[in-house]
């Protein structure tokens, strides 16, 4: 199975950039296109620059898939020094009539 790059990037970007600060226990829960669109608009306005995935592993079945990855993001707010954010994420996907749907998207700060 090949997961579309845009789905992967959109999901990971939303998770990375909407997440709570590293010391927080729980980040916000996003649901639906409108909330995800708002997060992306806010994140790009805040200086989102780059996202790279350094490790990934996928486990797939006929109707379910899990993707685990380690990533690094660079955020450069206007007038401030760039900030590096590293994390580990898990995407859980289910197959629906017209493709794949992200059922759960979880992340934690990386080391």
C-alpha cells in the first residue's frame, strides 16, 4: 500500500504545529476539515518552514493501516530565531469508500 504524500504531510503538519508545548500533557484535538484548515492557516502565518521525516514504518492490512514516524520541523516566526521541533507520531488510518481516512493522529516530543 502506498499512502499519498499529501495525506501524510497534511496530517503530520497538523499534528506537529497544533500540538501543545513540549512540557504539556495533552494537546488540542482537531476534527474535521474546517479545524484542520484553521490550524494550517495559523501555522503558516506563524512561520512554518520545513518538515522532514527521519524514520518511518508502516503496517498495513486490507482496511486498516498504522504509520509510525520520527520527524523534525523548523518554525521561523517573523522577527525571531528559527525553532526546531522534533517528535514521534502515530497515524492510524481506516479505508473508506473513497480512500483512506485518518482515524487517530497522536504525537509526542522527540529526544
